[in-house]
C-alpha cells in the first residue's frame, strides 16, 4: 500500500493506493492516521479511490482509526471508494456510521 499525504486548506488528505489488508498495509494506515493526529491534524480525509482490496483487518483498522480520531476530538472522513470497497463497507454497515462521501469535493465541504 502506498500512502501519500497532502494538505487542502485545514484538511489533511491521505491518498491510499493498493490493498488495505492484514500486515504491513493495515499497520501503515493506522500509523499514518495516529501520527497525523499526534501532530495536530484533527481533520483527516482519506481517499479510497485507489484501494483495490479491503479485508477484515483493513476494516478493523478503519474502525480503530475512526474511534481514535473521535476520542481526540478529531474527524476522519472517507471518500471516493471503489465499487468493491463501497460494497464491502455496506456489507458490514460501516457506511452508516462513518463519514463516507462520493468525491473529494463533498468530503472537504463536510469538514
């Protein structure tokens, strides 16, 4: 998994590319989110358009990161999921509890 970070105004955007799965990718995602929160980035938008696979560990890391951000008075926003990722998130009803948007503009407007 590749993770690139950029700023759009006050929002930190993470662009993910590859599989969010057990092992290195899931750990890298968690560490990236936790590092940003520790450094004061409280509004983080995660671009899921490049994620081509999401397993249960990836889902778990999304849930943990969402919880961590909320506990630190932050906001974690997800946008542009691929069809497969969106379907997976809907199957486990995460689309109802997380901030999930169709595109970057909508995600940033909600920040």
